[in-house]
C-alpha cells in the first residue's frame, strides 16, 4: 500500500467515525419534512462535524441546506449557519501558485499584503497593488485543494454505492454526489467566476450605483482571480449606522438586484449570505463572490413567473399545473388532493395582513407539499427559494415596513412587460399550460395509460404547435378576418386530444 492509499484509507475511517452517528439518525428516519428528527444539539453537532471534515463536506452541507423539501427544520437551520472560515495557508505557498498560474503577467502586481483579507475552504483573498496604481483583490485557490476534494469525492462515491438510497428521496445518493462534484468543479474554476462577474456587471449593475468588482482578465486563471478592490463593511454590520432613508434606499436596491438578476439575467446564487454584500463610505452597495452562480433557462424563468401570478391570485389549479411542468408527475400522483391542499395553503398565507406575507415561506410550503406527493423539484428552484429567504431577511433588517409584496409586485410588473414585448411566446406558454391541463386530466383517467393515449396526445400537441405557427401573423397584428381560422385550428387540435 503506497502513502496515497494510506491517506485515503485514514480519511475514509475518519469520515465514517465522525459523520456516521448523526447521519444514521437522518438516514433511518422515515418521516416527512418539517417534522423534528434531531435535537438542536445533534443538529449543531452535525454542522460542526461537516466543518471539521473540510471544504468538500462544507459544500455538501451548504448544498443540502436549500432542501426545504426533504430535511427537517432543525437540520436546515444548522446547515444554513455553516462557517466557511479556515486557517490560511502560508503566503509563500500562495505566491508560488500565483507565479505558476500567471507567469510573466504576475510582474504587473508590484505589491502584496501578505495577511489575507479573507480565508475560506476553497480560496484565500489578498490585497495587492498593480503597476498602474490600481488596488486589486487577488483570490487564490488553496494549496492542495484539488487532491483533498478528489479524495473526499472518491469516499462519497464509495459510500453512495454501498448504501441504498432512502425511499423518501426523489434522487439517488449517487446523483447527489455527482451534483456536488459538478458544483465543486464550478466553484474551483475562477475563470467561470470571472465570466459570471462580468455578466452580472453587464446585465444587473449597468446603469445603477451598485458596485461589482471588475475582473482583470490578463491576471486571471483557473486558480487565480484578480479583480478591482472595493473597501466596505458587511451589510449586516453596516445597518445600525445607516440612516432610515439610507436603509429604505438600500432595501429598494436589493429588490432591484434580486428581481433583475433572476428575471432578466437568469442568475441565482447557490450560497447567498450577508458576507457577499458590503456597504462603502458613500452608502453604495457592493456585490461580491460569483463562484456559486446557477443559471436558469428562460423557459424555467417564465414558468416561475407564471407560478408567481398563480400564488398572488391564490389560483391553486394553475399553481398545480406550473408545478407539473417544473417537476414530473409520478403515477401515484393525486391531482385533486394536491390542488385542494395547495388552495388551503395559499388561502392561509395570502389572507394574512399586509407585510406579513412571506414569499419564501409560501414557496417552502409549496415545495414541501409537492415533495410529499412525489415531485422531484429542480435544484435551481430550491436555490431560488433560498435566495428569496435571504432577501426577506435583509429587507426586514433594513426596513421592517418593506415586505415580499414589493418583490412580488415587481416580478408581476416584469411578467406584464415581458408578455407585451413577446406576444407569441406568451401565447405559446398559455397553450402549453392548457395542453398540460388536458394531459393531466386524460392520464388521470387511467394511471397505466395505453400507448395509443400518449400517441394521440402527442398528435394533439403537434397540431397545437402548427396552429400557433399559422397564427403568428394574427398574433403580431390581430385582424378579425384571421380569427375564425385560428379558432377552427384550436378546435381541431382539441378534438384530436379526445
């Protein structure tokens, strides 16, 4: 046995000893989400164990902390407080990485502060000075990180193959490890982070007084990210010193950032926290850390905006249809029961006084409810729920009079603007939604639907698409003479469905 195999074996034993007891309780539990499984002390112990095991396990805990659909509240609360603070590696090792990665270009950095301004499990950040006088922040991947992450992922893969996946999980343990490996790969790639930062600057911060660091492209690589340096205080620590007017303006900026970031740019942060937001001396907001960005396809964004409309109108039937299109419909799904539960839940939340409506609570409840009926919720949606929760926390701290209703109103305004700008796509969304409604009704008549049913449904959907293409001129500039043909086409498609 060589020394690498010995290190791997020792690490494997440590993981089993430290992580085994708290996870055994969770693994054996066959309860629904939001029911207590661990005591607060046990949940805190699980958090501390993950922190002690290092970066891969910290990221695993952070990834799981968005699973409001699966984990009990005491575990979610503990995992949301995971500390990603690690003792820094010696500067000499960091400087070696900078020189290896940047080569001759590293000479443009003429001075360094050898004490890091931040030290986390994946990277350390130093302040530096360029030859042209600009102050920069230099983010460097921790020495030896790749080997440690690879070793931990091998251990997780072994465990995921040996252990059967709990029946209440809508995914396998191997799928979970594969997704963690992809997230670690993304967060360790600083060229990807530089690209996300540039995209955020162009689509979200442009034309506003929000500050986003600018990456210095010639001084960036997969292991080194050099960006403009901006001095500021963490938002949560800056709030007490802000005037009431400044707090309200800051709350408005946050709503703007989150709305534009999701609706227009399709970006969601997988690990949002107060450390990513700073306030400078001029009370400007500084947005940092783009390594954990998740990009949402436009089709999914449109579905989520339709879900917002359904939630605002307490339309449980429509919310149910949108959830069908976001996840998948298991054979045992009971549509009437789920719609009834959704309606009761929405009525409960939306009947509360103004300012007491929590969007994150509504979507957490919807997600948990759907998981109980066997839905597999797309992870970007879970990240979005977590981002909403973070936003609401910031808003309450800045301005208790602000609320999720403002976020919802802004989002609904964007829905209306988008529909006016894209009439054809909006019409197609409506048709697809209605087709899904018919499909769910049709399949509900027979859980084991024969192939001919699916064949006829596919023909109907195809004809609906053909009708939409034929209707394009009418949608662009409606004329009464074209309307009868459009109606006839839809009627023919619906006849094929039955």
